[in-house]
């Protein structure tokens, strides 16, 4: 009998209503592939970008970039995983919103026994993002100060804890006082409600009047100008997402006028493209979680059939911490 999997598909770009659930055939893994039976899947803003068409993709297609589960079968040449292993991943191509799938094995990582499937599904894309932000993008050392937007979100709460564990001062922003309190609870030194007065001026004041060393900004359009104004001379702007919409074109000369600023637009998938790099990054993440430096907070759980409602909640910025689909 052909193995099938319940899968959340989109046939066109649009709102959450474009999702539908269908049984899809799941074949055998080829060379360099595995078949994994999912126990939980993670939700991320990149899923929204793909659904709306901000990041276009060939349709019809399943969405979802991270999940955790059990390896059912291993293709030729795969040596770091075997049938029955617990595993988790954040990886291309999209397709994690399902019971099971065949996928490339290189970015699938053995999951330690002490980390649950839900935690694994909730932490891979977000946690590996934090790893490259703090360790692979620009040099950061103990005592440096970073500004992190959306500090009470899934990536943000991991970043708050990660910074605290490494002696880095993290100033967060969030959209409500309650979210600010959550960021402080997880290790932010300060957190500013950006819906109030001039938050960039507040950031500079908190950073000795000169500005922060690094800004980590996944909000995009709404925070871009203020992020540049929050940096010290020679500071680094890391723009790694577009939750409020894409950053419009800007005059690169502004970077010189504001103090020879640097700017980069990284993606996780460039950093984990190499198998060895991905596995090394995952090991650092697993160590942070297993050792208690980082706790994965899951505040929203939805059934796979309720994926449209999950997207509505995520887009409305009604979430804190991580969100998972349960299977």
C-alpha cells in the first residue's frame, strides 16, 4: 500500500483561506534523502511570505520549513541518520506541514533525547537563526550591546536568553507592555514599547548615548529607519526579515551620513547550506537548550487542520514565543 500523508497545500498565493488539506503520496527516499514521520511542525513568518507570494514559489506546494519526528527510511549515502532516529530540521524545500515527507538529509539533524518533538519543531529555524546572528554574521563579544526587534516572538525570546548566556547586553522592542515584560523575563536588559515615543532615541540613551553595536531587525519596513538611527558609528545593521513588509529602496549614501554604518541581509539557508556547518550549528543550539541556557517557550498549538487559523494569529502579531502544529 502506498504511504500517504495529510498535507496542508496551497494552489495559489493569498490569505490563510488558500490552505486545504489533502492526502499526498509519500515515496521511498532516494540517494541522500530520508523519509521522516513528523510529530510536530513549526510556524514561522517565512511561511507567511511564501503563502502571500512575497517569496514566490511554484504552485501547488506544501508550506512549512521546520519539523521534528522519527526517521522511517534512509536513502543511499546517508550516514548521520538511521531508521528509528529522532530528528529535527529547518530546511529547504518547503513542505513540513504534513504527517510525513521525503526530503534531503543534509540539514536533518539527530535530536537529543532530552529535547521533545514539540521543542524540536519550535526551535530549529528560530534557534539556528539566533546562532548565525550571534556567531556567524559579525563579531560579537561579552559586553557588546545589541538591539533586537520583536523581542517577545519565537526568535526574540531565544535571542534574549542566548545574549544573557554570553554576557551580551540585549535591548529589545515589542508592541505591548506585556510583551516587553516577557522579553525582560527571558533575559533582555531593557525592552521598549515601540508604539510609544521616539524609541530610537531611547535606545541611544540606553547605549551610553552613542548607540548600539548591532541591530537585529526582522520587522522590516516599520523599523528600518529607526534601526539605523539606533546604531553607533561603524555599527552593523542586520536586516533578516520583513514582518511589517519589505524595506523600500534607500539611498546607500545614508549609511555614510549616519557614521559609516554597515548593513547586511542574511538568510538562514545560506548559512546551513553546507552539511557540516548545519550540523555544527545545530549542536551548539542543542547544547544551549540541553544545558538550560535557552528554554523553548511554546505558547500556541494548533492542529494541522487549523493551519489557516494559525497563520491568521501569527500575522495579527497575537503570538508570543513559538507556535507549532500538532500531528
